[in-house]
């Protein structure tokens, strides 16, 4: 069953029925103002920090689901019938497209999620609506533009004009989203609103913050009335589907002094047959009380709105222009050219803070997560990645370890004690340098937590140093609270548990350090880091090789996890893939461990994180065994490490396998099976239920996940093989043998490369010749064009 389709031309995903298995959402706003927007106008907005500056209230885990949003109610004043422009929350009976309409009055719908905007259209009883929602570039506000048209159905006689009312509605959050849902003795007494010149102001003070202003206004039509106290709009014991004001067709002009501030305005209007009326709303945040009026004036003209939307589209077009492909797989093209990059930008902005599965109050910018999020974004706006890396490095301690996360508002860190966080700097920083060639960045000084200053290079050096000096009984780095696998919380009473993935990361990081040392002329460090990598490799291969695969960790009692000796949790994916991608695995080990992945972990829906899942709680393993078998870290198909397996396969030259793994988790490939997959077919989800779960194949936790970046890296840099390196752009595809070739346009260090890859001999890997502007190169590394700004044509023959 499918709920929508990709409109390739317009870069939109078009949802044709509103009752999707889960809300299918979009993110509006790309800088400080963010609006989560579902396909039925649910969601909320915040300024910079979803916890401290929450503008709209949203009810997570609510029944019915997805309540709290950007609602517009329409009312026919003659019949007193009413409906919503976004189906929710009134929920009129749907006219199902492939079924003959039974009556004229059934509800029709379409939602177009585009890049930074969403358009929801409806048709009900001859009234068509189209609402365009977006955040204009550089603004801390969102626009809703509603166009209402009376378009009588063919054959409908008699009615020449319609007497209608429109009601806008938002519910304000009392700024601190956690307090808002916990401390009612306090927060039911702080609400305050004011209404002036057609603008509703939300002025509740929160603790010492005196000047936070939310505002909501119709900019081009004067309201007939308003309500800003929820119970006056809803009615006592009223509800979203039939609010009192809409049922009765009148407002109370209520002001909130305490209780629950909302924003609603009513407009009365007539539409003649064929006539359209446009209403423009702004919803925004400011700390300057004078600003709302200026913004209302700025955005009162539909032409201005259209222009702003155009600007936004161009902005996104430009953003996604640095990598595009034309291959034999249209779904791959859709994902790579548009949706995967779009998701990477979103995860870069909001880390794991605010989604439909992350409430925006628990986690800020995760250290481990945000470092990885740079990987799928660095080719778009590297300067932003540079800033992000600096913020992250500033949350590293002098001993080399790091805070687990930091607040996006204050940039202050919190939580610590993970074995891996700091090492992700040795993944993100090399990626930035490879993209930009900016080796000077390594000399940038950034203070550690505690004040001591160190260069970016020194930050990486300390990260490695921490892990090679905090070793357990096998000589492997201690795992502490967890490594990448957040739920592997092996008891730490004796502080003995060790990770096998962390030393593999050390190998990876140390090799990158050695290369960077070479670039910046630190001769003694080249040797030092190569030695660290070699020693760690030897150790891992000696103590953590189980015969056919790498074990995963050693617990407090020095017993292995992820070993054939274990009854459950015998094999884990992470250490196989990282064994290969770090370069630690010897050739035969690489083949063996990745063959073991295929044999034990592969399913038609992707590669499970481990198997067999734990069937009961084992206290010394921690929260991994909390989940029922097949969910989350306990044996789900985690979409974040799946691309590590794709990369490993590409390193080994097994392009058919890499591609098969890619297709299994690729969202667009699930478009036709949305009833099973459930989450949005245009973005990656965190996991898919594994084969031990009854809903095997069901996707969960979409949008904010490391799956976005890593899948982009795997497909763009490894399968298609266009990969930035310190000294140029590598062309090293690893594709299905049946592919005849593909084309990529890549903007790299200021020049545009049109790369045509041909595969006449039907191989997966191997480059026979490369020509750059008709001149043959001696290797598959395209040297950077130092003059920049030019176009180059590259032809690559595989074989
Ligand atoms: C979640 C976390 C991430 C962790 C992963 C595996 O996606 O955000 O930090 O690495 O789970 O446990």
C-alpha cells in the first residue's frame, strides 16, 4: 500500500491521503527557527533550543496522535458545518481516491513536503484550500499562507456564494518545554497575552526571562474577533475536533492571565463562485516587543510571500547542488540528489534533539552524534562544519575525553563518561580537511573544558591519547558507560569492561593523524601514530578475534560478548564493519567477518545489529537487554551501522553486496510497502524491527539519526566512489556488476566536475583509466584545481 509518491521535478514528496501509518513530517527553517510540520499540520516550533525556547505546545504520546499544530478551521455559516484545512483535527470522512465518491461532501487532500516548506491542500463541499507553510530565509518566524476558493462541483446548482468563517489556532508553550509538562502549580499561573492591532502577543514570563515574545497574527485581513485563553476557544470540556468557537461561530475576545494561552482569530468572509481569498499568517519569536508589528507589515502581501518562497527554493537548490548523480537506479538518484542530503542538513542542525520521537527536552547536541552528522553535510556548507567542530572541541576535557552533549543555546556541555565520544573528532575533522583542503584549520586554537587552549590537532591527539592510556585487562580501551552502542552499559564497578570497537576507532583515527602529521610537517608524529595504529591492530587481532568474526566487548569478568561462546548476542555488526573500515582486519579476516555478517545478520530488510537477541535481562550487560528481541540495539536492523557494512564491502570490492545492503535500508525503496515500513519513505529511520520481532520490517524513529549521514557517505563516496581525500578527489566506484555506468556532478573545492563512469567489462571495482579534460591521469585521484571556479570533465573507465 502506498500513501504518496516522489515528485522528482519539484523535489517534493506528495502525500495523497492524510491517514498515513504515522505522521510523516517535514522540517521548516534551517537556521535558528525550527518548525516540525506533519502532513496534517501537526507539530511545534522553537527558537534555537527545543527545550528552553519552545514556541508551540505539542502533546507527545497523545491520543489521538499528533495533536498540537498549526490549525485552520473553516465554517460554512449557513449549514454550520465545519472542517479543517489540514484534515486534522476535525477529521472529516475521507474520499478515497480509487473509490467512486459517494457524496459531494467527502474530504479530499494532498500534502506536498518540499525542501523547507509544506503545502497542504484540501477540498470539501466545493471549497478548496491551499496552505503554504514555510520559514523565510533569515527570519525567526513562519508564514502560513492560506488560499480559499469556492469552486462549486459540476452540476451543483443554485449556490452563488458562500458565507464562511475562518479560525486560526495555535497553542503556546510556556517556553520551557519540560516545565510546561510537569509543574502545573507554577505554570498555570504565568500565562499572559495581549492583543493589539490584529496581533496576538504571547508574553508569559518564565522565571527570570522577562522579554520572550511569541506572536501570531493575520497580516492582511482584520480579524472579527479573537480568543487567547484555551478554554474560551475550546469550551470547557471541549476538544480540538469541535471547538466551541468554531461550533458556535463566535469568539469571546478572551485574554489569558494564567491558565493556557492560545492564539486564535476569526474572520468572516463571502466567496462568490470561482472567487479566491488569501489570508497570510505570521507566527514568530522575538525578544523585541516592537518587532511583531514590523514583521506583520513586511509579510502582508502575497507577492512578497511568493518571492520569499522562491528564494527559499533557490537556496535549497544551491545547497544540494554540490553532489548529484544520474544512475541506473531512480530511487538512488532521488535519495542522493535530494532527500538524503536534505535529511543530512536537518540532522546537522538539530542533532537528536527534536523530532517526533525525540521530545526536545532530553538531549541537546550529542557529541558523538553531531560529529558524525558533519559527514553527510560537509560537502554542502563546510564553513558551518568548521564552526560545529569548534563548538564540539570546546566540550572536550583536558584529559582528552568529552562531554556527551551540549546545549545548543548556551553551548555548555553535560553528561560524560562514555568511552568513545572524543574519538569521533578523529572522524569528523579529517572529513572536513579532505573536503576543503584547509589544513590550517588544524592549527586553530580551541579551549578545552577547563580553559587550557589546544590546537584542533592537539584535540585529536588528546582524544587518541585518552583511549590508549585507559586500558583494561586485555590491553583494549575501556568502554566505560558505553561506546557507539549506547545500550551496551556493561557494569563498571571494577572499571574493567573493554570495547573492541573503540580500539578499531583508534586505529582509524591514528592512521588519519599520521596522514595529517605528514601534511603539516610533524615528522615525528607520522611514526608515532602509525605505530599506535599498528600496535592496536595487533592487539585487537590477537585478543578480539573469535575465529570467524570479531567479538564485541569484554565485560567486568573479562568474559566476551559477541563471541561464538555466547548463547545470545553471539555476533555484532559494529566490530566486523569497523574491523574492515579501520584497516585493522587482515585480508582473510575481512572476508571471514563480512561473510559472517552475511550469514548470521543479514535479512531482506537489512543487517541486524546483533543476533541472537537477549531474551531476558542480564544486569551486567545493561540496557541493551531491556528491549524485546528485535527492537533497538537488541537485534533490530539499525540503519546507522548498515552503511558501515556497505563501506566495508566496497573496500573489499564486493559491489553487488554493498548495493544489496544499500537497497534494503533505502527509504524510497519502501514507498510501496508503507503499511509495513510505516515511517516516511523519504528519510532514513533509526531502525527497522529485526527478524525476531513480530513486526519484522517495521521502521521506527525517523529523521534525526546517524543513518542519514552514514548512508550518504556509503552511497556517494563508496558505492559511487567519488570521495574527497587530502590531496584531491578520488574516483573509486564499487558498483553492481550489471551497471553499465553512471554520471556524477560534484563541486569540489570550488570547481565543478562532471564525471562519467563507464563499466564496459561489467566489473564491480577497479579503474582502468581516468581522463580529466581529455588528458589521461596517472591515477584515479583528480588533483584539486588550485585556480578554482572552473568546470572539468572526467571520464572514468572501469575494468
Ligand atoms: C542512537 C544514539 C547514538 C548511538 C546509537 C546506537 O542512535 O543517538 O548516539 O550511537 O543509538 O546505540
